[in-house]
């Protein structure tokens, strides 16, 4: 308490802005970590029940692909039909009866950066449940939304300014990504490069702290696992030259993929057609999964096969075409989810095709090495986040740092080709800043 110089009435001191920001930072990291951990455990649990594989393998790297492959073809079709019902009825009911959703991008632009807690939570849970049942979309948006919604609520309770609240909402999204994929540096860089576009200290410190805390907390339930197991690989001249030659190919294909998915999302219904289209779409995917179980899920399975060298050129090409088709059709039907891991898988599959053809002329590089480089280049171009993509690739796979050279060559070529396509292809519009997360031009 203190006394005003002109009045004897005691005046209460305002709380410290630094302490308020510090408290919200720590609580956001803690909450995002718990949320990401619980969402991941829910996803693995649903996968186990739906496809009936051993609960002891719930968090192993290849458990989902092994589980769906061991399940009968009829079971796969039935589970995907159920996925269509859940997706269609769930999102239709949310749009009809829930509060309007606010994307992370919209919250960051708002003077009141809040996201409705109940609607956002339901939206996130629907994504997790449908991906667990076999939807080809990514699961990374759900923990980001939970982290951002929590950060916005905490910021309001702590009385933070609008600018501070926006930073915390972005940090909540990065922390959710860090928690669910065990990528603390990737989560922080995602905030800095993609969401806020600055590496200033006022953003850098909370971004690093929230993502680190979230990743550490999530490890309590998920373990210190990384996403993809890769065999020992070495760098050679063949791979380096290939990355220079084929980098632009990944950028051009990534541009086409972005345009396809953007238009599919824009045309998605929110009325009575959503349940109908969703059921038809996932029933079709279920029929395809009877013959290609690798199609199910967010793309982690086929990407893992690509890194292990377990795919032929023909099978990789088939899976690539089918995965792109079912990703677009799922978005068109009204399903929601991310495109980070699907894009990473697409790049790996395309790399197996291009790399396999390359080895006919210049052998020496392993299929897995092609896949790591191609996956990173495709992700960097499709989501327009080169630094984040490179960091995520190394945290996902833990490959040697010597792969930084071909990866950077491929990423640079992919970005140039993507921007060239966005500028020169007729009727195309640049999509810089579009990240495939919850709607057109939304994060």
C-alpha cells in the first residue's frame, strides 16, 4: 500500500507486468503440455480399441501402421465408415449449435485475442478422434488450438495487454505443437517464423520457455520419443546433386497441393450436406484401405516406410496419388485437421519416386536419405516456413547434421519454384502465409 501525494487515501499498487507475463508463460507451457499429452494418449487409445492391436505398443513409432495392417480388411472399412459418421455429425452439430470458431490466425489479428473454450475443445477432440480412426489429415492443429485457447483465457485473467495476449496466444500454439511431437525447438521457431514473424526478445523468450515446458511435461506421459526411426545414412555427391536438381520439383508439386487443398476447404459444406459427404468420403477411404492400409492416419506410416527404404517406386507413387486424393476429398467433405504431417509424408513419397529414378543413373544414395530431404523440402514450400521445416525435420528424424547441406539446397529450390508457380501460373494467387490449419488462410 502507498499514499498518494495529494490525498491521504491509500492507493493499492498495480501488479507487476513482468510477473504477470512470467506467470502466464509458465502456465501456458504447463497447460499446453498437459493438453498435448492427453490428446496424444486419447488418440493412441482410440487407435488401439478401433483396430485391436496390443496396448503395449500404444506409443511405439510404427504401432498404428502395424495395427491397421494386422486388422482385417472388413474392420478397416467399418472403422472408416464410423469415422465418417463421427466427422459428419460432429462438425455439423458444432457449426449449428456451438459458438462460432475463432482460428489462431484470427485471434492473433483481433483486439480481443480470445478463442471460445468449449467450441475450440470440441473442435480439437473431433480432429483427434477422426485422425485416430483413420482420417488422412494431421493431428497437430488440435493441440495448437487447445494451447492458444488456454493462453488467451490466462492472458485475460492476468490482465495482459492486447499485444502481450497475442504473443501468448501464439506461444500457446507453438507449445501445443512442441508437446504432441516432442519438438521444443520446432514449436518455438514455429511461433517466431510462422505466427508472429519476428525473432525479437519479447517474443523469443516466452516462445522458448512455453515450448520447452510443454515438451518436458508431455514426456511424462508420452516418453522422450521422436517421431520417425531412421536407419544410419551417409551423405554423398549423388544425394547433394539430386537435391539441387529435384528441389524445384518439390516446390512445384507443393504449390499444386496447396491450391488443391485450399479450394477443397473453401468448398466444404457446413449444412446438412456435411454428414452425407463425410460418410460417403470415409466409406470410400475404407474401401481403399482394404487394399492399402498405409493410407490410414496422418501420413506417419508411409513416411516411416519411406525413411526405412521399405517402399518400391511403384508403391510409393500409388500411395502418393491416393493420399493426395483422399486428403483433398476429406477436406471437401468438411473434415478438419492439419496438413503438416500429411505434407511431410507426401514429400517423402515423392522423394522415393524421384530418388529411385535418379539411382538408375547415379546410384549411391539410400532411399531413406532421399525421403528425409524431399519431405523437408515439400513441407517448407507447402507451408511457407523454411526455417521451421528444417528444424522439425531434424527433431522428427534425428538425422546427422551433415544432411543440412542437401536439405538446404532442396528447400531453397522448392521455395523458388513455389513462388514462381504462385506468380506465373494462370488463375493462381499467391498463398504466402497459408498453413492449412482449420480453414483457408487460417492457423
